C-alpha cells in the first residue's frame, strides 16, 4: 500500500487544478500509444520498433522522470502500455486501485499490460482489475502490435 500511496501521492484533483494540465487533458489522442517503463533503453528500443506501424504513434515515458498519472493527464494516450507489476504483486485490490486512478484521470485510455510474468494468476488479476489486455515481454513484436490494434478496435487481449 505504501508503494501505491507514494506513486500517487499527488491526487487527480490536485493535478487537474493546474490549468496547464487541464488544458492538455481535454481530448484523448486516438492514435497515441504511451509506453511507460523504468528502463530508458527498453522504452526507446520498443517505441522505435512500434513506430513503424501506420495505425498509431508510440511515445516512450520513463517512470521516475514522469509518474503514470502525469503521462495520462498530459498526453491522454489511447492506450497506455505498462508492466502491471509496477502496481505490486498480482493482487486485485492493489491493481484495481491504480487502474481506478488512471481511469478517473482519463476514462477513455485503455491499459495494456506488458510483463515478464504471464501466468494464470497475473491474467486473472489483470482481468479483474479492468486492464484491456496483457502480453508477455517474451512475445514477439507482431503479437504486441496485434494486441494494440485489437484494443484500438475496441477489443480485449488476454
């Protein structure tokens, strides 16, 4: 619980009070896919690989430089790709709390889990916490692109 509290110590209402953030948060960018990770190298490499798709633009965000809610409020991505283990171990209440914060900040942003741990428990908690998909980091790039396209089309991918 302390990690989640630390991650979101500034509340959604405080951030929206900032007029600059509010101005950026009016419209969802229907083509923007945000990739959030702690590893700058992984973010950069994966974003450059994903940017060859014509259907969307992938933009990388490094956790630590920006927090998850900052990304959602300022850039309003159609999809946010994140490792759900950033929310803590698979636990519905922890994950649902973080997903709820993100959904309150940007109700139309869809969440795609991208994680090394893809097992029954992780997938069950991802579904219960209202993620729109989950893809293993050991999946090939085509699988990730298919997941993004499916979610942009209104589907879920597990």
